[in-house]
C-alpha cells in the first residue's frame, strides 16, 4: 500500500507560516508533506477539490480553523483516500440561524470592510485581539509573525474566504463516517472554536483523540507549537506515513 502524504491546510488568511514548527517536525521525521494553497477559491468544497487534485494517492490531512472545515470536505469527497485526519481549532456546523448567524456575518463583513479601507495589516491587528491568548498579545515576535503572514494575502483572497465561511456546509454527517486515526485539538482559551465544540466532535468521531492545549487561544500551531507537535507526533504514529525516524521532536 502507498504511504500517505501529509497535507497541511491553513485557515483564514494563513499560509505556510502558520505551520512553521510542524513542517520542521515533519522534515525531521522524514514524512512527505504538502501545504494547501486556497488562492481565490470561495467555497470550502472547491478548496477541498483543489487539494485532492493536487495531491494524488492516500492522504493524512491536518487542518487548522477554516482548514479543518476543508479537511472535513475532503473526508466527504474522498474518505476512502484518508489515512488520518487532524482537526485543529475548528468546527463542523453551518452558519447559525437567527441573531447568532447575523452577528457572525456582521463581524466578518466588518473586518472585510476594514481590510478594504485601512489595509490588511490593520484588519489583522483587530482580528488578533479576540483570537490569540490575551497573555500573548504583548509577544511582539508572535504578533508580527501573524500580521506579516496575513499581509501576504490579498483583500480579494480575504473576501473569497469570508464568502466560503459564511456559506460553509454542515459537516455533521461527515464526522461519524471518519474511520481513520483522528485527532481533535484546540486551545483551552480558544473563544472562537472552544473546547466544548471539540468535545462534541469527539462524540461524533469513533475512536478519536482529543487534546486541549493550556494557555492557548485560536492559533494553537503558532501559540503553543511544542504542545501541538507532541499531539501530532502521537497521531502520526497511528497513520500510515511509513516508519518515523527516531529524532527528538
């Protein structure tokens, strides 16, 4: 059987930068991997289809935030190709009805308008206030790394991704059909994709592993990279990527 290729799927306005520590781990362990690029795709279905077209053969997907929802669409479209799935700081429900959905829509569109009028950097600084752990807001290196990553994306890409998230499909029916090693992980202080949401996903995914990372907000791969790597390493031991090199994480 062919070994699985690991595909790292970034979230909203993120790219390879969000996976800096994880790509280092995969290289050290001799694991083949790719990083998804969403471009101007404006639906999660299209983002998933693009990953499947670019990466033939068996896959182990690691999705963060919006990327986790893309990973679930990959499972919907090509579950037989999956050898493992890791869902980080993400969710599975569609846009809520009523006031909750209207509130989310207003918030996302307000950030999009800020990006258009004040620039992506200003939008990123606003977005971060509710996303990273409050104690890390004074971590200049972390904040600059995140803002710089956002600045590599365009306003057009942001608009496409906002549309994709507001029109996200319900993945409730996908979770119970996952039959490969599954990791669910989130920051303990993730206010956008809280631990309770991941507990609900764990109930729906048979045999899944759950890790809640202390002192961590929504951007777990960057905020607490060592804890995320440790969880991913345990998950990788269950995934058919070939024997892992015995190198310290």
